[in-house]
């Protein structure tokens, strides 16, 4: 068996379900523990009855230390705070699990995960780089590694690393760069030198995302699956992707697409999954609209980003923040 954990609320439910379905499709022995950030998420997941998905209520994980810091953190910051707390909780309550992998909810799997498991072998800790291209290398100041796939083995090094990360995120986890801290992710910069058995995933088909897709040549193999270079695309991170109220989608901002268009085949597959998922959820709960953004507002933002001069963008951002 391969054990995973993830967390999301109703706003990420459609993305989370798509991730869970494709994970099971390409890793048939996957068992996933899902921390449900609200009651609606848990209720709908339980009604969907996805195979080998186990729901965890937020109240079950929220120990006093977490409840103490929760009021001072945004929704996103609190989710980041929980990133290490969830795998820690799963290992503490499931002594039979030897290795646990945390996954972001907005991943989507396109092919077998076996090459990653072969690469990981008996590593104690597994992380993956952002793989920024040269023109975005400066973004590493916010974190060399991405908390999208993080694995821990139940051994001395893996347990020590996870325990320390959990302590750090409870102590400080905010959406700002402050010294050697930024959210939950910059803590990972120290791991390769601080702990034994840390493996950095190298497979080119893992961790493809808006911040790095421009350096890859995309194609399709004989089985009809997307490829990056000569390797199968294993998973793509759909950062920024939004469902809109008119049934359309907003893929990315111009920050990413200015240099290279997004891989259309990859996004079309995800959009199909989102459409099917929404139909499935609305069959259970008619009118479900969590996470679906107003079409006019998002399109207006994109037009402003594309055509307004920088000084006007700054003024508009200040105005919107003040409203």
C-alpha cells in the first residue's frame, strides 16, 4: 500500500476530488486520509464514497496549540500551518503506516506514480524543488522547495524532520517573507543538510506547474498521455486555476503566460474533470457553488493586469484592498 494525506475545504472540493480520483487511477493501492476543513466537505466526500479515502474531521486534529494560533492566521495560512500537522496526526494514529506523503489538493495525476516510488526507494524524507527557470530564479528567496509533495518515513530522520516542521509551522506560518521563513515552505530549504536520507525528486514529469512549464516541451505518447520531453507527465500542479460562474475557466494570469502559453492539452483534461465533477456534486447537492468565482470580476482583473500601466495597477490594488 501507498499512503497519502491531503486537506481542503468546500472551495477546493472539486479540485480535491479530481486529485483523489486520478491518484487512485494511477496508483491503485493508494489509501488517502483527507482532512476536511469544513462540514460540507466531509458530508459530500462521504456521500461520494471514493474508494480508500478516509475523512478526518478538523476538530479531531485541532489540538490546543493549533486552536491558540488559529485566530491570528488567514484561511490559507492556517491550511499551511496544518500541512505538517496532518501527516503527523496520521502517523500517530496509524502505527501500521511506515511512510506517508502529503499532497496538495490542486494536483492532478496523468500517469503511473511507480517511477516516483522507484526513485524514492528507502529515503526518509522526500521533497521536490520548484524548478524555477532562469528568469524566475529570484523567486527561490520564498522557498527552493514546493509543499506539493512531501513524504516522511517512520524512522529516526523522517520523524525528527516532521516533528520539527510541525513545531515551526505552529510557531510561525504567515504569507510573508521574514528572514528564513515564508509560510510553510521556506523551512524545507534547510532539510537536505539538516537530516539524513533526504531525497529530492528528480523525475521531470513530477511537479510540473505554472512557474516552470515554460521550460518543457509537451507532447503525447502512444497511449495518448501527455509527456514532458521524453518522460510521461506524472502530475501537474494547477495553481491559480479557477472555475467561473458562467461555466468557463480562468487558467492563469499573464505573469505566467507572457513568456509561454500554458500547455493546452493538460488544461483541457483538467477542465473536463472539473465539469464532470461539478455535475456529480450538483447531483448530490443542487446549487453547489463553493469555489466558483464571479465571471465578470475575474475577467475584469485579467484585462486590468494585461492592459493597465503598473502605476494604475498599484492604485487599483490599494483601492480593492481598502474596500
